[in-house]
């Protein structure tokens, strides 16, 4: 079978690229080893973060670094056997997190963030998936005045620089919005321009069905069989395409390394578990306990508890110690009942040291394109990445300047 383009990777980024290419008249095949939306895109917090103009930086204050070094923090843990291998990446991550560099990165990154909600809303409407998006934002909650003041100062800065919209919540206002949360909380911060998703897997699946309705083909296959010119093996037999897109998230470097690229891609692993709510209890918004390092999100399956960062080898066995550490705290925040899932889910966030995704042409291969490295914002930036890369491939004027995201910046 022959196609104009083959997109490797069935997560939110790959599916969005495939949809936008198909909409532009290309004959597109989407290839992954599983059905769309069943890897990293399956288990995120479901946030489309319009406020996320500053990507998550490496801490630079000594107190936080010391706390993380002890490897007992609920928000960041690491595997001892992985630290030496990822130390060069962490060093570069720390370097790019210097405040002036981080601010420069934010100015480029914000050009994508600016369109994250509008592009998802447009694509969801076309795909008949409007009902999966909730336009009510999400909330950070605070247990200490010091943390509350710090976060408010930060978001005021974001508003001055980028027009970030928010509402500061005192305890009474927070209680009216979320009456079943712990009454001892001091307040919260409501990001009003963000959307959230009630089922991220269902959203990716809806986009994939829309892609098929447009005439695209979803095929199961082995992306690592990609060869120049471009061919890949699938369950339907070998396929050929005029161009190829690598959108495999944390597995992207399995292909790029074989093709001779040395892109600095690492993973931050994370876990989730679903819970029933106690009788009569309701959570209206995703809620981040910023001081305890976890997030609770109301999902179609139940209340999803997501953890922070685990630094480990990509394919190391699960070690959900963070989930065990934060679950008792989460139960004091909101009345969770029994666990729903048989075991914790684990995902892998693909990260670059400068905190920005790689979007654009491969430097040394004609008609090969990259779209990966979105870290914590894969869902957030999936739709806008799909549009941007499709515009680049088809020669349209791009929605935003793609140069900050080029692969040869490393």
C-alpha cells in the first residue's frame, strides 16, 4: 500500500498530526503497535493548560535540591541505578532552568500555549467530541500561607507577561466551588481559561475515528521497522509513503538514534489510580495539591489520582511508591472510597532539557519529520502541534514560528 504520509505514533500528538494532514488532502496512514490513545496519552491528568506558558523547570534553590536528593519527596523520586545515566540530561535541564534562560524559553513556548485550548476545541467539535471537554478550568489548593503567597506572586507575573487568566480563591470561595474538599485549606488558585478532559483516551479515540472518517487508515505495526524512502511493516503488510512523521513520544529515540541523531530525550515516569467517591461526594474540577505533589481529577472512570515525577529507566519495572505515599494525604483532601483499578497505571513523559518539544523536519533526512518531547504538556499541545506540523509539511504559512522547536537546536 502507498500513502502520501505515514505517521508513527498513536498518541494525542501523532493522531492530531494525522488528522491535520488528512484534512489537507494527504493520504495518510497512522501506525502504532496499539490502538490510538493507549500509551502515554491514556493516563494524563486531563488538563489543557492555557496558563502553562512557563514549562516545568528544574529547581535551583538548595533546599528543594536537598529534599529531592534524599529521595523521599512525594513529588519527585528517582531510581539509584538510573541517576548516573541521566545525569548529563539533568545537568542540561538545570542549565536551561536558569531564570533568564527559562524566561526566554517561555516567550517561545507561549506561542504554542496560546493556541492550545482553541485548537482542541476546534478539533473536538469536528470530531464530535465536544462533550469530553470541560470549560471550567482547574484549581491549585494551598495548605500554607507561604506557598499561597509564592504562587500568587508567580501567576501575577504570568498575567503581566502573557495575559494568563486566573482567580485567587479565599477559603470561603474555594469551599463554595468544591464543598467536599478539606475545610482546613487556606484557599486556591483557579486557572479559568484552561479546559479539562473527562476521558483522555476517549478524546484521542474520537480524533482517530474522525481521521478514519476523513479517509485515513489506522494500522497496527512496528514503527521501528521504518526504513528510508519511507517503508514500515504493518499487520496489513508493508506500506510506503512519501514522507514520515516520528511522533512516538518516549519511544521516538528508538528510531532517531538508529538514523544517526543524538537528540537529548529523557523520560519522567508517572502513575495513576482511579477511586470511587464516598456516597454523595463530588469533585467539580481537577485539583492540584501543590504542596503534597499529586492531582485529583474527576474522570469518567472515577476520581483519578496522578503522581509527580519518577526518574528511572524508561522500561524499568513499575515502582509506584509515590502513589502509596500520597494516597493517605489524598484521602484527607477528598473523600475517596475504594480503588477501582486492579493495579496502578504507569506512563512515560518524553522530555527535552530545554523543556520545549521537537517539532519540524529531520536535519539530515528528506521528508522525515519529528513531533515529540512535549513532556508534561503532551495533551495540552497535541492539537496545536498537529496543525503546526501539517502546515509545515504541506508548505502552508505556519500558525506560529516553528524555529524555536527545530531539531537542530541541540
